[in-house]
């Protein structure tokens, strides 16, 4: 929340925070929560770094893993 307040909701640091939270949710098998975080992080990374950046690609891979676990 502090990153959002100080940097804005679309800053890459916010995406990093969301990605970290998603990884925690994945470890806890809370895939719906992880999907929400990863989807938001992916939108920020794509807008900031485009589709060929490692952060974007890794987030897409994590999102695919979550979606596979959701069915």
C-alpha cells in the first residue's frame, strides 16, 4: 500500500510487490488470489517493459502455472 501511495498504482515496484505476494499465495495454494495479483502485475510490466522483458515473461509463466492449477 505504501508503494501505491508514494509511487502510483502502475509503478513497476508495485508490480514487484504484487508478484511477490502472488508467489506467497502460490506456495499456500491460494490460486485465485495469486491470479489476481499476477494479472495486475502483468498489466503493469507489459505497459512498462513490453512483452519481451524477463519480468513480463516470468510473470506470464507464473500466471500460466496458476491457471493450470485452477483448471
